[in-house]
C-alpha cells in the first residue's frame, strides 16, 4: 500500500510538471508570435527560410521536435527565439576509409583502404538518434572493414574483392539504418602487402610463367615431331612423292647464290656408270 501511494504521488508530480511545461510553452509561443506581429514587416525576414531541392530541415521548438517529417524543399517558417533548426544535405557523400592494418586468417599483415558512398535517407533519425551521423558512419566503416577482412585469408581478399565489398555494404547499411543513413556502395581500393611478401609472390609468379612457357614449348616440339613423322611415312610409302621431294631440293639449291654447287646423283646411276 505504501509503494502504491508513492507511485501515485510520483505520477501526480509528473503530470503537474508536464502541465506546467505545456503552459510555459504556450506562453512563450504566444509572446513570440505577438513580438513578430508587433515588429512586422521587419520580423518576417527572420521567420522565412529557404531550403534547396536536395536539402531537408529538422525543426525543434523549445527543445521538442515538431511533429511530422522534415520540412523541405522550398520555404519554411520559424519563430525566432523558440525555434532551432538544422539543415541536412541529402546528396550522396563519398569518403575514404584510411588504410587499416589487418591480420588475415592465414597470419599475413596487410594494409587495406576503401571508399564508402552513403546518403541521408531519414533526416529526422540522423539528427535525433546520433550526435554526428557522418563521423559515426566513418568510424563504423573502418571497424567493419577490419572485422570483415580479418576473417579472410590473403587469396580470398585478392580474388574476391567484389563479394567482400557487397557483404561489407550490407553489414554497414544495417548498422546505420537507425541513424537514417543509407550506405549505397563500398569499394576496396588497394591491398598493400609487406615488401618481403611482394618479393615472394613475384618469385612464385615468375616460376609459374616459366613453367607454362616450358610446357608450351614442349607441346610445340611434340606436335612438330608428329607432323614430321607423318610426312616421312607418306614420302616413304610413295616413290613419286620421294622423287617430287628430290626435285624440290634441287630447285632450292639452284636458287641459292653459291659459287660451288653440289649436284646429288642417285647411287644406282653411279653404279651403272662405273661398270661401263
């Protein structure tokens, strides 16, 4: 019973405080409006504001957010002394994530940087739910980059940049949704390896290229040998083909500019000449 009585007293005091606050708010608003009327038309220039097509404005009256969505674009009115407002740019913003020293899952230290594209999707949330939406997004982007790449090995980072960027974009977009931020895209710009690792990878790549070149050369020699063998089989099986090849050889010799010409003679013709 005692606790119930205390709760009732607290509720009554809260209601009294709220009632007093509303009365004070009404009084200050009324006085401000009367001041505007008395000083019209000079005061009208202090009340009229303009926001661009790509901007929105969030208005607070006596510290409370005015009901409804953010105003804009176009003209909006404020009451001096009791209204505060903040204008937000809704255009896409791009920023660089500074190089992050990351230890991959295969114990390789790499320095990775990225670029993030985002825009304010909900102006009210970006003002009410976070002190500095831009700074918070930048810090969270760096943390997301380290966490995501820390679970990958070096080969995955080098070969799967697009898929890693997409996962980072999804994760960061979900985290910043409460701040009214829409992360549109994340791109990994550069992956820098230690000097020693670069030399090792260069040596491996060179050895791989040499091995491929040797394989290609061996395949070429193998194909050439097969072609020569096939031609030899065809020539040996046909006397006419052998004679044609013989004539082609004589033609090639006679075409060359030599002072000495060696004329080949068949051995059977020579044998008959010696007998005679």
